[in-house]
C-alpha cells in the first residue's frame, strides 16, 4: 500500500483531519496548476476550482477503489469542474484554439511552448486511463520512474516504456490540434508547466473548507457561495472563526477539568485538617483501661495510615495537575510551529524545483539551436530562460551547477541522468538533509538523506561528459 493509499484509508476509517490535510498538501499544486491553465490564468477562478475539487474528494472518497490512482482522479475531476465553470466563456476559448490551429507550432521557443498550455490538459484528459495515469504520475506528481512503476504495479523499465508510449499518444492528439512538438520537447513542456505552485496558505484553507462541507452536508450551498468571488473572503473568515471557536471550546473543557481537580484537592485538604484535629483531641483525653485502650490504639493507627495515604494521593494529584497544564501548553505551541516550518520548507523546495526546471527548458532549447550540444555555463542558455524564472528574487543560478555538458545524442537514459544540481545541501524540519536535482529529460527532484553525504546517489546518476574541444 502506497503512502497516499494509507492516508486515504486513515481518512475513510476515522475521518482524520490530519490525513486529509496531508492529502491536500500533496496534491494542491497538481490541482491548482491544472485549474490555472484551464481557466486561462485567472487565479481567483483557479482557487475556486481547487476548492470544489477537494470538496468532491472529501465527499466521494468512500466510492474510490483501492486501484484508483488519486492523482489521475483529481486531474480528471479538475478538468470537469473547470469546464463547467468556464462554459460561459467557451466561445472565446474556441476562437483562441482556432487561432492556435491556424498557426501550427514548428519551433520550441518559450512563447510557443506556453501556447500549448490551454489545450494540454484537455488532450491529457482524452488519453486512455493507463496512459493518463502514467503522465500524471511522471509529470504532475513529479515521481521518478521507479515510483511510477511501483504505483502502476510494474518495474522501472516497464514504467519508462509506458510513459514513452503515453507521450507519443499525447503528441499525436496535440498534432491533431495543430501543435507540432517532438516527444522530447513535449516532455520538457510537461515538466515545466505541469506543476504550478499554489499560493501560500491555500492548502490550509482548502482542506478546512472541504472538511466543513463534507461534515455538514451543505456542499451544494457552500460551493455556490465559494464560486462568488465577492463573498469568498467572508467564507474563509467564517471557517477561520469556526476553527478558533473549536480551539476555545477545547481550552474551556481543559480548564474546567483542571478546576475540578483543584476543587477535589481542596476538599481532601480540608478532610486531612479535620482528621488531624480529631486525633489531637483524642490524644489529650484520659486513657481508658483494658480492651478499650487497645481498640483506640488500633483505630488511631488506621486513621494515621489513612492520613498518610491521602497525603500521598494529594501530592500525586498535584503533580498530575501540573503535568496536564504543561502538556496542554506544549500541545498548543509545538504542532503550530512544526506545521509552519514544514509548510515553509515545502514552498522553498517547490520554488527551487520550478526554478531548476526553467533552466532545464533553457538548456533543451539551447541544445536545439546548437546541433544537440548542451551549454557549458548558464550564460549560454540565459537567452532561452523563461520570463517567470528571470523575476525570481530569492533564487540565482550560482546556487546550482551544471553537471552534464555533453551532447543530446549521447544520452541513452535521460530520465536518470543528472544535468543540474544544487551546490549546497540544506536541512529540513525533520532533521534530514536535502538537495534539488534537475535531470536530462526535463524533470526535477528533491533527494533527502539522514546525513549530508550525497556522493553515492550522485555517482549513480551522473554521466561523464566533456565539453566540445576537449
């Protein structure tokens, strides 16, 4: 069972909000990126589509079989929801598509590759089920071929063949629409355009909204309201308010429990004081002869033992009271800090992978113009770098280095050959070390290890190459 299947099973079994939130976090970029392309770059509309798709997942998860590939299901539902939302603008989209078909793409410039995006997801949606799942796993979920094979129940080599066949089918569908791209260029376009980073915080609001809709049975009303942009801020505020109210209720319950324990301790203290006074009074009374003295002695010993036991119990309850107070304080702070750190790390990793894919696209286009020879430095490919990478303010080319500098025709296993790598490893919130790698087929990956030694992994994926003239 894959990790995704485990999370889905946990959500179905116990309604775990944590499991559902993790599923949303894993697939938010896939759904949002697809929606953004299908609605013509309209970010608010893409967010509405994303919210609706995850509401569908929350409500329809019980109907999914164990064999269902969640990424493929989400992509298909995104296409359906976006088509419904955009039906009123279909005429304008048809005119744009006719314009594309009248001007077939014969080169692989960044502007021409960008024109593929309006029809890319529609073409993928027309693929057969197995081909569609293979494309989604490889490019939308950005899994390596081994992981694709495991998800499809086959080997790494079989997965590579399946992805290659799916690319050829997709290329043929696009060619029918007037988009002429080679399989390699299509793979590069998919690796660059398929996964678009969702806005920060969207996963949290989407997960909360979907669970609220699924739990209250008001999906239709909620979706109607969500799709009205003017009221969306109010709805998000209501969701946040509901979360805050839930937290306050939990805090109130915890405080009530603590107050009850304090009252119990106070009553026991009063009982102890009363028993001590009674014992002191008996000790001052004249001794009675015979068996009465023995009876009084035994009774006093029993009361002393009872006092000792109650004293120990009170100390134990006081310690437990303090422990509960400290635990509640830690439970409120640690998960929040951990969640924020993990979300920040995830956003950084996505930004780095998108940045590296943009450079890989530039390398591919540079090689296309230079008889298949890849550049030996970033300056040689800078002219082909997509515009979105040029405005990135937190990432720079000197944070990466080019590993493969040979020719395209010398690559026999491009998906497993590192072309670009991050220079310095960085630490994740769970204590592991990570680096970003870009591969010769246009995809990028984050590789994580318990230590910062990446030599073994890099040696297995680096092909020796020499630049021209050497």
